[in-house]
């Protein structure tokens, strides 16, 4: 089972924006522990893949180790970390993806803390 991590700033943003619906969103995010292949692939930067989950008009972006996700089976994914890093609506989608890629290129996965 994979481990899902959500940045504290993103948690606060979701709670402020969605109020009661935030439980549904967090459940959607934590469902990746059981099925880490969920989500639409958006890009790859140095072996780290960027994917998105959709909820209504919003996108929630997460990064994970592409090599582990591709090579290991469901039982071996215990050390896979899935980190949610950003959220956007449809109109700001490309800006958010470009920002994530820029941070990954400059700082790597540790740039999201």
C-alpha cells in the first residue's frame, strides 16, 4: 500500500475553499493508497511523474516516483510516496503544471515542503 502525503498549505487551502466537501476530496486523495495508478499523467521530470485527480472543475496535482510506480506490483508499493502539491481550477491548469515542473527541475521533489 502506498503512502499519501498532502502539503499542509494545500490542506488548508482545500479546507478554506470547500468547507464540508473537503471530506469528499480528502477521501478521493487517500484512495490512491489502494490504487496508486489512478489519475491522469501530465508529465515526467527526472523520473518523478506529475499526475492529476479531478473533482468537479478543480484539479489536484501530485508527484510520485515513476520508476517504482511502473516496475513494482501492488504488493511491493509499500514504500511509494504520493505527495499532493498543488490545486487549480480549469483556467489556471497550465500555470500550475508549469510551476510544478519548474520547481522539480530546480529543486527536485524536496522543493515541496
